[in-house]
């Protein structure tokens, strides 16, 4: 659910705005495919105080220690019926200040076991015991304000590897001023180490030149048809402190864009979802860690 925060959209005074129910679906098979659906109020049901949501034929529920997700695109090209069982403790970060606006918040569940079925067109993919990732963000993001982020997760190719990772960096849109950066590491179910701010160094190399980009919603591709992005060819990070260290490198592959109209003015904010490969090594509390596998990173920028 998102609020239309334009003054002209206020329904009952300055602080009461029209709410929009939207569902974004993105899948990557041989290439990216997706859409953004908008729903009328009578097609939406949200249970207070629990995870229980219905957007038309799509539902997300949490019960008996597991998420049950059913999703269907409007044209029927994408269908998913998946169960996710968390196997690591969540991490929550509240009241992250960026710029002069209200803060944002997020919750991360870095490791879940996924089972079920996903259909893309005529191809059916059955999932049994695959590793998965979940996060939830909320607050007033203020699309169009002077901020950007890089966000990604790392799960090993082998389920027997106990390490999980989340990387985050908030900056201004020009990437000249860092507001917050960190690497979160879990070993098994428990968070093992967080490298914050001054313990971290983050670097980028090159600019990724995409031959094509899936843009959702598709209509926004007419407003923002550009293929040029500020996504790097490679993002690297290093954390060190108290005898622990971590080094990681994400090499970008293909990508998709979620294009959002700014809250003020006529511009847009572009969220780049990029598939690639992540390699991580390190040592935490005397234990070696290594992650090598496919990953998805998110780059919000111009």
C-alpha cells in the first residue's frame, strides 16, 4: 500500500491521502519479465496486526511459522504458489534518517527454505528446499529526494553452508556522501557480526551497459526509455574490525527496472534490480566464511 502524498490528492485535509494498492511481480528465467498491478479497494484485504494480505487473486499470509505466497500476473503469464520457512532470526533497523525527511525502517529475514511451484509462460519450475531471502521496508521514502541506495543479499549455492549476508549502503544521488553502510552476517540462525560505517570500505568499478532492460510498469518505459544507468560493472566491499574481516565482490549481469513517479514534480525514480554473481570471504569470531553464488542486488539512483 502506498499513499499519494501530493497536496491535490488529499482527501480530508493535509495529512489524509488517497491510498493505492499495488503489486509488483518480477521473475527472471532466461530474461526478466514482470508487471505492476493496481487494485480497486474492494479487491484488497489487509489483516491488522498480522501478515495477511489479499490483492485480487494474489495473497501473502504468515501462519504456523511459514509464509504462504500465491501470486498471479494480470495476463496469466506468471503464477507462483510458494511456501517459505524462515530458518534465521530476523534483523530490524528502525528510524534510519536520510536527508531532512521522515525516517525509513526495514526488517530482514536473510534465509528461508522455499518449496512450491512457479510458472513462467509454459515453463513450470518446481522448488524443493531452495534457499530464499525476504525483507520488508516501510516509512516515507519521498521519491525524488536526494538519496540513493545499494542493497543486496548473499546466500551460498550449498544449503549446508551456514553463512548468510546482507549488504546495504545509503548515499546521496550523486554517490558523493555516504549516510550509512553496513554488512550483516549470520551463521546459521543467529546474527554473527555487523560491520558498520567506519569499519567499511565500498568501491565500484565501471558502468554496466545493458543491451536491453525489462521496465515495469511497461507504460513507464515510454517516459523513461533510457538504457543508460549508474549501475556499476562491479561493486566491492570490505569490512574489518576487532580481528574480524569480510571481503565481497558482486559482478553484475542482466537487469530490470521498476520506475516510480516522483512525489513532487515530473521526474521519476528508477530502482534497478540486477542479477549477478557474489563472491565473499572472511573470518568472524575465529571462523572462516565463504559465499559463492548467484545473487540479486538493487541499485536505486537516477
